[in-house]
C-alpha cells in the first residue's frame, strides 16, 4: 500500500498525484472489532473487495456488454464466492482494480479515508468499557481527526437525495444491474446496522445483536434481487436511530459516502457519460461530497 503521512494536516495536491491516505497515528482501538467479531469484520473486508471487483469489470467491459443480465450473473457469482470465503485482512484496491483506481483517484482516496472512520467507529463501539459519555467522546474525537484532513473528508452536512438521483446519469446502474445495486445497498445496510447493534449496553447483548445483523444480511442477499426489498438506499436515521441520535453529524457523513458510491456506480454503468469524461466526473462529484453547500438539505432528520 502506498503510504504518505500527511494525515491530520491540510494538504494540497494535483489531480495526477493522489496517494492512498493513511491515518497516523493509528487509533489504539484500530481493528479491535475484528478480534471480537471476526466473521463480521471479514465480511467488511469482502465488501471492499466486491465493490472494487464490480467497478473494475464494468470499466474493463465498458461498451462491450451486450447482455447486462448475463454479465451481472457472472460477476455476482464471483462476488458471492468472495463473500462466502472472505479475506482475513483488508485488501488493496490497487491490486484488485488498477483501472478503477487510475480512473477515479480522488474518489478512491475519499472512500478510503471515510472507510477508515467507519472501521474505527466500529472498533470503539465494540471495545469501550464505558457505554456512555466517555465512549461518545472518543467516537467524536475520531471524527474531529477525520475532518482535519480537509482534502478528503466528506461533509457532515446532510444532502438531499438529488445528489445521488438528480444527475443526468442517475439510476442507470440500478436499472441495468438490479442485483448488483441491491447487493451494494445490503452492504451499506449491514454497516449501518452494526453501529446500532454495538450500542447495546452489555457484551452479551452486543454479541447477540451482531450475530443477528450478520444472519439478516445473508438473508437479504440470499436470492437477489427478490430477497432485498429496498426501494431506496438505506439511511442511518432509519436503520440505526440510536446511533443517529448520538452521532447525527457522523451519520450524515456516512450517508453522503453511501450516496457517492451510487454515483460512481451510475457513472460506470451509464452510456450517457463518455469514457473521456469519467475521470473528471469522478473528481467533480468527490468534491461535491466534501462541499457542505452542494445539494444541502434543509430537512436534515425530518420524517
């Protein structure tokens, strides 16, 4: 993995010289979630692998896919094998999806930086002996550190769904590849539900809740697209109300991250986006994800 220790300091760089972000120093809690819940942790590693694989195959076959259903079935089979035999360590996207990493450099680094926060929040919630103010304070300390890396931090101002669904290429991915889309939404559902499960007060309750979320995930993806009945991207406010109440800004940032994943999927799948414009679109939308004014919602938290 490429390493650059600029973290926690503002850093400006050119479009052609992105480097993989590194959280330095690592939180003391880093990856402790996986020690307690290895099956769930390995699924999270597999999600990263699966995302990258789908994106790489879409790029490699761009303009050549004559049968989207057959293409989806073939790649879905490959992803399911990864989920059932997940990696035990975090994979490097450069090795899995070099064309995707090259085409969407800022997007990839933005995702990597946000996924580190996802991971470390899980680690704190899983291991904190204090289940109240001290735990919440520690999670918010991590979020402060995350936001200090301004060139990569996704905003904590909630955005309208028009950010994801109001573009000229929006929904092309879910129309062509409904099972892929629902698989990715199931990934995001799993991540969100883990936060809620880990807020349980006792270790025994957390163990049961994490097992239940994991079992429910397998049910969701058991017979795609029919088994996952999402009409819209899962949102933290609805799927993890206690986590949302405790950490509304982090929740908004995570939801914005998940919308950005849908945007990348649509760019890759849409025939309306010229290949020559994909890199620029990736950079533009990554910057919008960081911009608190872009697609800002006036109804954050409203039912």
